[in-house]
C-alpha cells in the first residue's frame, strides 16, 4: 500500500488501466508533456507515448466530440476538461450525443468513455474555476456521474468508470486533490459504481454528502458527537445512477436527514435526495429534511469561505433536525 | 474564386474528363440514383397519406449522395448529416430496415426511438445520428483518428449541410482533423437552403470551400448535380486520406428541390423561378442523356429500372406496415448497458397501470427488482 493524495490516486488509476489496456488513451488541454494543470496526467506521455496521452486544440466541444467518435470506433478515451466550469461548450456533445447514443441506436452504437474534470470551490478560483455542476448532468439519462472523496475511491472508482460500458462524468473535488491522503493498493481494483460508502455509523442524524463536502461533514459530525449527537454519515460517491435503496435505508435508520452539497440549492442534488426520501419513507421521518448548500448565486471569490458549507453550517443543520 | 469541378453540363454533354469507369459501373450509378428517387417518392406518398410521420426529401440531391457515397470503400464510414439514408441503402442498409425505420416499428434497429428518417446500419458503417446540427463532424474525426491508431484501413466520410457550416462542430471538426491529419473527407452538401435560410446568408466567406483553407484542409467545389464530377472528386479525396495525406473538404453545389421536410412549405420563402432553374439541371435527366449518348443505357431503360425498384419497395412497405410496434419495455432499455434499479421501478409502476387497463402485451411485464 502506498500513501497517496487524490490527484496521485487519479494518476495511478490512469497508469494502471493504460498498462492493462492498450485501447485506453487520454486527451485534453495540457494533459501531455505538462501533465495537466493539476498534474493528474503527469508522466503518462513519457510512459505511454504521445499517441496515448496527448494535447488537443483548445476546444471542449472538440475534445468531447472526437472522444465520442473514438469510443464509437474501438478506443476507450479518457477526456480531461481542465475545469468543470469550462465543460459547457461540450454540453451538447455530452447530453445530446454521448448520453443518448446507446438509446437512440437501440444499442447498435455506444460511447464508453470517461470525462474527468476537477470541480468545486476552495482554491480562490472565482466564478469560473469553482463551480459544482453535477445537477445539470444528473438530469441526463444515459450518463453516469461519479464523485470520489478519498484516494482509495478515486482510484477504484476511476478504474471502474473506465471499464464501464457507458459514458461516465468523473467529477474530481479539486479542493481535496492534495489535502487528503490515504492508503491506496498498488494493484488495479474497482470500487463498484452506484454503491454508497458509509463513512461512519450513527443512530441520531443521517448526513448525506459527496466530494469535497465529505471532510466538512466529518468535522461537523465530530463536533456533533461532542454534543452527544451520533451522526450516520454517508458518502454518495455515485450520483447517477444513485444507490436509492442505500439512501432510503440510511434515512430510515435515524429518521432525521441533512443533505450537504456546495452547488446552489434550487433544483440541486439535495432536492432529489429529499424528494426520494419524502416519496418513499416519509413515515419514518421525525423532522423536516434540511439542506446545507452553496447560495443560489454565482460562485464568489473573496467570500468563497462563506459561500461553501462549512462545519458550522452543517453542525447547525444537524442540531436543528436533531432537536426538532 | 474557387472553380467548380464539372464533367457533365446540365444538358448531359461532356465538358470535363470522364472518369475511367466500366460501362457496368457507369450504369450502376444511374440505378442507384433512380433508387434514391423512387424511395423518396414512395416515402413522400406514405407521409401524405398519413402512414408515416416525417420525410426529409432527397429530390434533386441524387447525384450528390450517390456520386460521393459510391467513391467509398466497403470498410469506410459514412457519417450522416441528414439526407444520406438512400445512399446508405446502396452501401448495405437493407431496404426493409430503411422502411421499418420510417414506420418506427419493431423491426426498426433504432427500436422506434428516433423520429422517421434517422437511419443507421452498423454493418456498413453508417452510424446513428442525432437531429442536432453539426455534432457528427467531430465524431467522424475522432473515429478516423481511432481507425488510424488501430491500424484500420478506413476513411471516414463526414457529411453536413450548408447550415452546419455555421455550427461549432464544423469549426472543431475541421480544426481537429487538420491538426491530426485524420483520414477523413468532409462532404458539405450545399443544397441552397437551411430550412428557410438561404445558403448565401450563412457566411461572408467567398465560398464554403474557401473555409477549408483556414484549417489547413484543402477545399474544392463540385457541381453536385453532376454524378461523375462528384464521384471523381470524392474518389480522389478518399485516396488522399487513405494514403495519409490528410482530410479534404468537398463542397457539393446542389439544390433541395422540396421543403426541408414534409412539414415545411418552401413556397413561403423562396422564388419559384429559382426552383424552376434548378429543375433544368436535374441530376438524373443529365446523367440519363449522357448514358443514352454513350450507348450504356437503352431507350426506356430508366422507366424499366424505376418500375422494378418501385415494385420491390411496395412489397417491403406491405410487410413493414403490418409489423408490430415496439414493446413498452424499450422505454427504459438501452439507456445504460444494464437497466438500473430506478428505471426498473419506474417501468414497473407504469406496467402495473397498463396491466390494470388490460393493455400490457406479452413480454411487457415488470422487471425483476
């Protein structure tokens, strides 16, 4: 076992799959000799050659469109979009093409590919280097949306995503790229998609979170424990398709639910979790469901630490649903 | 100005170098153009009588479609812009699958999910296409690069219309193909109109072919109603791409004789004199004259060929019109490789209501959870 950061685990996953499967290739802006602006693809061009890890012209629409064509003709492309904020020129290709190809062709054509992209705030990136756009993509049948929060999951989920027969949007919490370290097996392994991870078991309040909000929720749960509140903490890991049974079971367990994400609240992912619980297990609920999220505003710059949910806001929500 | 490549004048007289093709091959081009026209006629008739929903007519585009597609090898790919379906029939799309797709019935390989006129045929490398404009260009470029990387002897012919030249996909597609020297050929069918917007209103460039220059992709303009010129120029571009010489842009100057689709009334936005002038340049009449003059076609040959195609087509239509609609289970299948739990539950809820109304057919019951 090696101790790796999340960005190192991503790199390790890419190397691992590329060694095993010559059809896997990496493309994007600055992913080649430079190794990507976050160094997630560092060393790939050196080890696998410029034909398997290469820079493209600066066009997200072109990157994703050509990656779809590669996937349709026998390769397994892993496309990097440098920041999730820049993915929107490729929105049509992702939503109208990659996600719909299997369905519209009756299974005659498919686009098994992965789009990796760093998302979220916490690096003083302002409006255009900080967004969390998962809700746009979770509204798209045919896509899978995956968000790791630990080095172990980053490697195992990325390998599983590359081997998956469907297109996967792999959102990497850039705030955690280097701040979280953990043990990662050296061999190739998969973490099954559409399974959630129980971060800690508890009986008083269930907290659902993912990505960069997981360590925030852990801190809040620690502080809640000091106040005698025992939190059940769930890292969703795959947002689409969601492990719905797992969510409902975790909600039933405590009857009190907090959902945390950094994206805006309105029509955000927390709304889906809340509705799922309300539709299916409302009779188990002891308190209204609380969402702790970013504001319904563009992403700020100097005040980002107030925009992003922190342990104080999460703890406040935990206490509110606990004392209801 | 860019010269327009031409072999046959509008009256069928030879004004350029006739490609070195056997009489049999020359005749085949007419056979396939006639098939395109017959299929078009029949589909429009079905649409007008309310038996199918939608037709994107190919009338007037027969030389552009057949001349270019006939220059492709059997392993080459054809990426569709919109109206290439009948050319795909020439390349291997079975006529019954074509008609099944128009009826969107249970024999449709797209499982009735696409609206009519959205064909595909994996066996002859004719991929599924969406209704969005210009998205296929980068797909074709990526697939061409994949072919090169995998050592496959494939050229990817990527079709689009004059309207699509304004799309971001056109820009990305030509740019990436130029940078990568991808083995592909862009076939821009300038048929005069993007629904109701004239081809002249899409660009201030001196020509569509000139646009290629900016991407390092050589562009050429061809009389798109001259099947021999279209075939000759496409064959050359395909050979260049196959030999590692990189992509080209071929602009086929032609004219969409009918509306954008069966739902469009072109008399609302275009001058009947313009339509009449293009009718004088009909691609089939022109080529028929050439073949008659050359002694490759006998008098009355065109009529006999058309009658045979129509008879074949009517038989296929009879069979396909009687085919069953798709199973309701296809509502949730093929979204993912496996039907996930939430879609099973959504379907099962629907199936329960169907059953309670006595409307579920065999095989349409609930999924196991």
